[in-house]
C-alpha cells in the first residue's frame, strides 16, 4: 500500500485516538488541531465524489473487514476490494 494511503488512514485514526493518546499526559488537542483534522477528513471523503465510495472508506476507517462491508452493501468481497483500490488511487493522486 502506498504511503499516501497510510497517511490518510492515520488522519482518520487520529480523530479517534487523540483522547487515548493524551489521557495519561493530561493534554487535550487544541481546537485548531481538531478543526484541521476534521477538514482533512472531510476533504478526503469529498474528493471521492461518490456516496458508496465515501461509505466504504468510512467503514474501512472504522475497522470493518472487506467481508463485513460487502455484507452491508449486498455485494461480493471482490467488489469492495476494487472500490478500495479506486479510493487508494484517488487519494494517492490527491496527496
């Protein structure tokens, strides 16, 4: 997988894990940091231009497996794999 894909995945995970990472340090993310991460996340999802691709990306970042996503969409796993590749390509071109 490309470095760009992992950077994007990290951005999504940062929003979920910032509280955990800073809990022991008594640190909270600044409002600017949270706004910047939210803007990046929304920009990446918006760049997909397709509701299904956005939903697949969201589910993947939430930790769903390809098989679980396929079940939610009512399609085969290979379809999800192809759509994930489309997402990676679009995000890689954007990076």
